[in-house]
């Protein structure tokens, strides 16, 4: 129980900010002197056309890309100087799900749970919520793209961390699925979480939304 | 299902998890294990066909042939070491997980060695017998291959991490790894030759063991750094 | 002191500094080579065993020495670039690779030519130095191949730096393992450690050649780093300003 309380306190003070971000990929400058500050309970929406650098910005925030200049801060400490702590506090829902087609959802999620020390141990409710409970023993490759996406969402919920980075979370999902993602995000924000979401379309969500146009 | 998820994994949990997952994947696709093995056996068959079946020649060239074949066979499976993880986004997940990356790299390499290195060691006595190697020498061969394949997997993981996601990956990987692997080949094959000639061979074993320990302590860091760079 | 390094690391500053440095390296280097070659080839006495054949060391030894030194430049440059994120260090590493490969090739070629009268064959596997040098050449090829197959310069810099650092550990291992190997097979070396001391008349030209080659290596490196810097900084204001300047830039 103590651990649970500790994570909640962390969530309340959580803060993601960035200053003076510049990223050059090959010959192109994707963004320059970009800055944002995000507090607990807020959503940062990254908007822009295809190829405008949304994914690159998300990857840069996650620490996967090195920036030309500028730093991302988590709780006012540079991310790169506390990589492990920061990664323990975030989860990354990428376009490529990072799940193995040869394994079942249950096997995939079991592996992911071992990588993240804070994972929730009770995941039956998560399966129910996402509507994948009866699929959990099938090989992932036999599932539809939308169902695979739901498994990736299950991993995100399971991780139980304050910061969600989501890259086009609506891809391949039906209208129920889209609604579910919105609901889950609203709940996460209401409980003091933070969310950075990249989408090419408008997102209708009931929360404090900050925007970055790329 | 909920019951078998560990509540508080320790530092080695990532290593165990990744090794376990890769073994599970290999179990579901046994071809990945068998291909290098067949390749190893095939190359060892080619040599007697090329140089003739004379027992003296086979005994003389056996250690070298077996070692070169093992080196090439372990190189064969390296290209795919991080490839699928890079393509399906698993690598992104590891790089953004709280687990230390060198530990994950060790887990990955351990799985690779168990899947493609250890089977070579296990099948080598069979092939060595066809080269008329006496039992004592075969023991030395097994031991040097055991240490040698560990070295090759560790070195190979660096090369695989550097070339993951590049076109021309396979040829480039060989170009990067073979010069690095030459000392291993040289130590391994010559130690077996010395044993075959009834000479003192302990130096070679010690040197290989030292190489393996050095590689085990340094290579994971290089692999981790290379993975971060290649996955950008 | 720190300020000096900081200024040195700034590309435009280095670009100008290198331009003034090159003649100061090039001309003394050429003078030393001229003096060394004359004294080595005509003044120094013939060797009592090898006759005149030994004179190839005046090229072979400096080339072999520089082939190692260029690799050290690559590894140290790469390491500095990785740790302190200094772009100029990566440029130095990139520039050093082809020069190092060329010197390695020169060392191999002269070694092989030297081997012809000594062993009666162009290539003798039993010689540990030649074998190590050959592996070094492959290491250079791997390094350059990796660099050329990554499009993004920043990524190529970092990946090849890791390779160079791994390689530098390996070079040491290669050296000792090849020596052990050739001792098993009674390899014949031309230059033996602890052999008879060289006649000063032979040694002085050799030292002059080594120093001269090193200076010329420095000049070549500076020249290549300049080109490298210019290419890498082509989008920046200072390069545009310089190139578009009326005198054409210098």
C-alpha cells in the first residue's frame, strides 16, 4: 500500500517541460526553439501534417533521439541526467507496438510487466476494459490490427506511470476504440497524470489541453 | 494470469525476462536454431570433399576447419539479432524502460548464445569424429568452442547493434566483425592444433577465458551504446 | 586553458587556424623527408646481413607507425566526440580514417617488397607484424564501410566512434595473439627486439623520416579536417559568408 501512495504523490508534483528544443534530421530542421511546460492533469497535443515531426518530437521527449539543442526536463531535472528514473515514470505508445506476433497477448504483457517494476499485478480488469480478455491466449499475429492496438493500450494501462506518450493512438481503432482511448486518457489526466499525444486530427477531450503546432 | 506477474522485479529481472522471451520465440520458430547448425555441418562436409579423404590431411586441418566453420555459422545468425526487435518497435520499448540497457543487452546476447552458439558446441564432437580427432582433442575442441562462441556472440552483438536498420546489413556486419573475431579464431584453432600435436595448450585456453571475461564485462556497454545510436 | 580548447573546438576558428598551420607542418616535413631519404639511401652504410635491402625501412617503419597513430586519432577523436559531444573531434576521426588506411597499405606494400629478398616470397604468413598490419587494414575498411553506409552524419559519427573504440582494444589483443601464434610456427621476423643497436648513421635518417612523415601526416590531416568541417558546416552562416565573399574565401 505504501508504494501506491508514493506513486500518487509523485503524480501530483509531476511536471514535464522543455526549452529551446531544436531538432535537425539529415538536411531538414524539424523544429526550432520549441518550448512547452506541462503540469499534472494536462494534455499536450502535438498537431501537424504528416512528416511535420510529431513522432520525432515524441521520440526526442522519450529520450530516443538526441537533440541539436535544448533539454527536456522531468520535475525540473534534465531527462538525460536521470534517464532511468524518467523512464520509470513514462510509457511510450508508439506507432510500432513493440509486441511480438509469435507470442500471445498474455505472454507479451507478462514480458513487458517484468521490464517495469511498478506494473500493476492485477490485470484481469484491464483485459475486460479493453475487450481483449478472450483473445489473450491467441498468437498476436492472428489478431486484427485494431485488436493488437488494444493490447498495446493494455500495456500502457498496466505500466501505471504518470506520463503517457502516445503517437497517433487512434490508428486502426474503430469508433468504440477511439472513444475508449479518449475515456482512458481523461481518467488518467483526472487522476493527476500527464499525457503527450500526437495526432493529425482534432481530439475532442474533456481536460486542460495545451497545443504545439508543428 | 495475474498471479504469475512478479510484483517487484530486481535488477536481473530484465535479463531473465528478455532471455526467456527470446527462447520462447525461438521455440516457436525452430528454424532459427537449426539453420546455423546445418550450415556448420555443411561447411564441415565441404572441406573433405575439397581436400580429399586422406586421414592425415583431415587430422591436420580438422581444428582449423571446424573453427572457421563455427565462426561463420555464428556470424550467420547475428544479422537477425536485433533486426526484428528494431522493426516491430521492441527496441523503442526497451530503450524507454527503466531497465539498464547493458543488462538487457547481456540478456539478448545470452539468448543468442543459447540458441545459436551452444548447439554448435554440442554438435561439434560429432563432426570432429569424422575428422579422426582423438577423444582427448575433442574435449579441448569442445572447451575452446564453448569459450569461443561466448566471445563471438558478445562481439557479434556489438556489430549487430551497430548495423541494425542499415541496408547492406549482412555484408557490412561480416566486414565489421571478422577482423574483431580473428584473435578468437586464432587462439581457438591453434589451441586445438596444439592439443592434437600433443603439445602444451594451456596458454590458449587461459587466453580465451581471459578474452571471454573481458568481452563479457565490456561488450554489453558497447552494445548498449550502439543500440541507442542505431535506434535514433 | 579551457578557453583555448573551447576556441579550438569552434569550427570557424579551427578552419582558419588549420590554414595557417598547414604550411608550417608541410615544409619542415618535406625538408626532413629530403634529408632523411638522401642520408638513408646514399650516406648510411649497407647492413652486414641484408645489404641494401634494409633501406626500405625508411619508408616501412614510418608508415607502420603512422598506421597505428591514425587509428589512435580515430579512436580518441571518436571518444572525445561521444563523451563531450564535440563535433570537431568527430570530424578529425572521419578525416583520419582514409589517411590511416593509406599508410597501412603503404606499410603492407613495403613490408611485402622487403620480404621478397629476405624470404624469397612476397608474402610470409609467419611474420606477426605483417599479419597484424593486415588485420588493421581490415579494421580500417570496416570503419569506413560503416561510416559510408549511414546517411545521417551525426549518427555515422557516433556509431563509428563506438566501432573505433572497440577496435582499439582489439588492436592490442590482435598484436599479442598474433605474436603468440607466430611463435608457435617459428615465424621469422626481420626486425627483432633487442637486436644489435643500429648504427647512428642508419638511425638518424630513420628518425628524420619518422618525424617528417608525422609532420606530413599532420598537414594531410589538417587539410582533410578543413574539408570535412566545410562540408559539415555548409548550412551555417559563416561558411556561406566565406564562400560568397568577393575574394572567394580562404
